[in-house]
């Protein structure tokens, strides 16, 4: 059985106009009212954009992670013979994925917020953030500004809770992503309503991340060098004293025939040999550690830094005014047509 499928008739724009000509004619009678309501929608949209939608500024910073290869296999092998590991260690500690998470960590953000800056008259970014985002709470004295030189461990419960809330808000405004999956180039963007704050905070986050790297990577080596230098100075002072004492004992024992009288001088000579060997090992270990310290460099190399003025987004008063005009006009038109249909039905 053959079924004849009939195509649905397509309604052209002209047919649509003719079909709804009565409705359009009805709305045309209220054109002045619609025009006024459209203008009112423009004003409402413009006012909402101006007073309720804040402009935001985006600070963008691009950097790369250095992947070092020592190229010093022979020297590293020599150092390993003395029980020293100068390979740097922790190769995956500052991988790109870990570093991207670290830039948004609480430790990095807190240390950046609490550092006094000359650009803010030696105030820190935390107080500046409170001025920008909590002006009413400051005026009503619901919250207070933080003292510039106040230690982090001296914060009370209230200040800890405010700081934690600020850190969460900042973490939401930070975006860290790779420009290419195969490359180690990372892009950091930070958005805020205050242009200067976004500019300073983005640069300070990178600085704090670099400082943390140096502390974790080089801090142990630096402390080891300090201990070695102190120990070497002590050995040298003791050795100098023994050499002088041994010389005196030798001079005194020359006139004596008894071998027992030469025992103190022999003991001092033995101590001198032991301390000389110890001094040689300390010097060797110290120089190897100094070399390891010189090899360590910041893992973060900044490529592009943010420049003023920053990219501005938000508000869009004209677009919001057009949308307000369209929305109000559409709602009034729908109300007029519904009123007309209700009158015809009843």
C-alpha cells in the first residue's frame, strides 16, 4: 500500500506578516506607549550596568618552567664517592602540574597578601582588598584592617576566618593553564575590580612561588654550608693551637733522654694528623656543597609581565541598555496581546 507523504507547507515571512497583521495593527496603535516603555527599558538596563555591574581588570603573566640537565656526570660521580648527592633531587617536586596547583595554594596567596609594598605606602594587599570588596563592613566596623607588622601566627579566630574567606575568593579569580600541552609555558591570569591590585598581586604570586622554590630547593644546601663553615673554623682553631703546643713540647723534649718524656709531643702529632685529615675532608665537602648551591637557579622564568593599563571587561552599558529595551518592549507587547485576546474571549 503506497502512502503519499505530503510535505508540510512552509510559511514565508510575508505570509506570517499577513497572518498576524491584525495583531501588528493592534500593537501599532500603542506605538507611543511601546516607544516610551522601550526607552524606559534602556534607562533601566544602562542604570543596572552602571551601578550594579562592576568593571573587572585582568592581569596576565606568562612564564616557563626550566627543565635543567646537569651535563656533569663525571663530577657527579666523583661527588657520589664522598657520599654527596648533587643531582638536585626532587625532579618531580616542581613539575608543571604541581606548580600550577602551588600558584593557587593558600600559603602562596597568604604570603603575597601580607607583604608590605611601597606602591601602597608600605601597606599590604590584604588591607587594599578589604577596602575594595568590603567597604560597607569596614564603615560599620564589622571587620577591621590588619596591622602591617602583625605576625601571621598572632591572628585571632576572627582574623583567621576573614583571611580564609579572602583566600577562597582570590583562588576563584586566579586561572592557571598551559598554552600548549607539550610545552612548559604556563599562563596565569588574575581578575579583580581594582586594576592596581590585580597588577601587583599577579607579580607577587610569581615572586612568592620562586622564593618558596629557593627555600625548598636551596635552603637545605645553604644551611649545610653554614654548618660546615662553622665546623671548619673550629677545627682550624684547634689545629693551630695543637701545632703551637706540639712545637713547644718538641723543644722541651730535645734535652731529655727518657722516651716517656716524648709521649706528649707524639700524642699531639697524632692529633694534628687526625685534625689535618678532618680539615681536608671538611674543605672538600664545603666546596662541593658551594658548587651545588651555585647550580641551583629559580625554576620559574618569566616571559611576559603584565603592563598597565590592564584589560578591562564588564559593565557593557550599551549592550545592557539594548537588552533592557528589547526585554521591556517584548513584555509590554505580550501583555497588550494577552489583554486583547482576553477581551475577545469574554
